C-alpha cells in the first residue's frame, strides 16, 4: 500500500503560564506528547523560553494535514501582537480556559 503525502496531522498551538501573562506559539505532530514535554522541561529547569516562564497550559490549537501549512501559520501567528492572539484564542476558547485535558 502506498501512502500519499499529507495524510498526517500537525498542530499549531498556543500555550501560556498559569497567570496567562506569556504566550508561546509552536507546531507539533503530536500535541499530547508536546504538552508533556513542555511540562517536563519546566520542572527540570531547562533554559528554553517555555520553561523559563512555566508555559505549559494549552489555550488554542489548529489542525493541519500539511506540515508546510502548519509552519506558515506558525510564522504568521508568532508575528501577531498579544491582542490579536487573544482574539484568535477566543474564537474557540472564549473564556481562555486551559485545554490540556483534551490531550491527556
């Protein structure tokens, strides 16, 4: 059986810290594992942006089939100001609730 390119799932995601003062935007092909990695890095004191600010709480995600689309969207969203990111998050998460439970 020959698999066609693009039959995968990639996620753009936005995570934050407990007080929602910092946003981190990233992409992954496995959101459950990636969220776990962010949590692990935070507790281990690694020197990444996400670990420095304890950014482990999922606020927003989008699904893509093509990695190129996910990368392009990540670049677009990363350039946005905070207010625009909040508006995007509120399209699926109006109360800015933590959505980690969806991927545990």
